[in-house]
C-alpha cells in the first residue's frame, strides 16, 4: 500500500521516524488504525499499553457482562505492555502503576511521543518524561465542552492544569470539530491542532453489511421478526448517560398511534445497569415489539446494522459515538442527540438523519416519524454512506503525518 502521502519521503530511505504511542489498553476501535499506521514506511510505530485487561475475557463495567473481543487486538503492529508495580489487569486514573517509561524512550531512541488522553497517571508520566528529554509530544483525547457541570473551584484547577500541560505538549490531534473547540478553549486559539477524526474500519463494515444483506430475511426470521416491518436499532451500553430510556419513551409515543402489528420493532442491543428498568418500562409496548438482545460482539454487529431502517444514539456527554460511523457504513440514517460529539461532523439535518435536543423525547418521536416516513429512510441512508467515506484511516494517517511534520524537525525537513 502506498499510503496517503502526496510527496515522496526521503525519511524512509534513512531511518524512519520512531513514534511511541502510549494508550491505556488494546482497544477494538484503535487496532485497525494502528495496523494502518504501521504500513507507513517512514513512521516506525511502537505502541505501549498500560494494561492487558482487554486481551482476555474481563468484566466490562459499562456492559456489566464478561467481554472477550472477537477481533484481533494486537496483530499487525509493534507493541509492548509497560511493566507495572500493581494493577496490570485493572484500569483507572492511577491503575495500573507503570514504570520504566524514561528508560524505554532513551534506549529505543524515539523521535516523537503520542499519548491518548491526559487523565491517567501513566499518560502524564509519559508526557513529563518525553518533555524532560526534549522529545515532542502529540496529545489525542476525547474531551468536549459539552460536559457535566463543574464547580468554580474545579474549573479554576482545570485552567491551571492546562497552563501546565500546554508547556509540555507540542500539538493536539482532534477527534472531531467538538474536540477541536475544546483544545482551542483550553490551549489557546494559536495552539497547533490537527484533524485526526474518529473513524472505524469502513471497509470491514461495508463488506460485512453487504454480506449480511444476502441473508437478511433468514436473520430476521431467526429473531422472530415479521417480514416487512420497520426496525429501529439501538446498540450501545445500557448506562444512564446513554439515555436508551429516551428512545424507549419516544418509541412508546409513536407506537400508541399504530396498530401493534404495523408498528416498527425496537431492537436494543447491549447490556448494562439500566437493563432491568428498561425491560420493566418496555412492558407498556405491545408484546414482542421491543426486543432486548443483550451484548453482541464486533463481528455480529453488521447483521443488526443491515437489518435496521434507522439507528439511534441519543446519549448525553458522548464525546463522539463510533456506533454512528458503523451504522452509516451500512447505508442507514442516524438520529443523535446534540450531545453526541460526532453530530457536527457526521449528521446533516434532514439529509442523512436528525439531531435532537438531549432528553427531548417528543422531539425524538418527531424525528423517528420523519425518518421512517415512506421511503425517506432509504434516501437518507444513501447519504450516510456518501458522508462516511471521508472519515477513514487514510485521513487519520494524513492528519498524523501533518502533526509529525509540525513537531519533529527531522521528519519535516527530510519529508519535504
């Protein structure tokens, strides 16, 4: 693969730029991107994980069930698990307690450091070690200005922290427009920010959804769903902030005006602390119209995206919402709340979906009615597929390269 560069890099003919990436644990959404970056001949990427929690079956606190990911998390790129004094199999602000970062940076002669997030002790250690050694640091995180209320004291402390952080970070990578606004707010309008917008493996989801379409009716039958009835899909954790309850309330509003055997199905894929309460509330719907299907792994999701007519995620305090990327790759319209971070980038009102005010069940009910009116969902789904093409791993690599060209003089000088 030739990569996304428009220029011929001389860097790869000598020593590639050595990039150390520090992240909490192997993440199913990041693994394909890391494999893609590893293909760049003039970037020698090595990933350092704080914890190995996700490479085996573990209890996910959000889903509330044991999770064992069914996609490769460690293949196709160089990686290492940082040594830990305690907590190797845990995740938290101060867990695990890792060590040896400075020695790693010195012995392996890294030219740049990339850190995902600033809220963990290990990440701050990496930032401080790199800064003290004169190694430039890239920071990528998910934060947005749409967040939980903070006290004046907390906000003051945050401003002090960012003044400290700004001196130790060379540039930021933005996962989307909402995140870019956050960096400008806290790091200053002149601070260098490069787009590296959240993406999924578009090729995988488009291939798997196309394959699922061939057996769609068989899958529908296996779930006991009547042929021809519309399907509304939710697929995420059943946590309070995900606001699946708002979708359920909106569904009850629209379905009460319809014959039970003509109303759309509502499929709820996922698990978590809210499931029992949601199941109790769903008793108000006609029997069988709301289905709770539990946690489903990554390779199972394309069948559900292909089956649905609209995908809904109306969370609060949602930094991005990668499930939206996935559903759009199936060519489906999406409805999101105005607190789902990707809405500024991915959702064009009335074109490929709708943006509703968070916690507004009446507005959500109206949006569902509008999208599912006649064949409109099909036209909007085609627009989703068009829009999502621009949010891909090649564009991520392009943004990363621009950031590296800015912060690493040797890379900048020898690449152009």
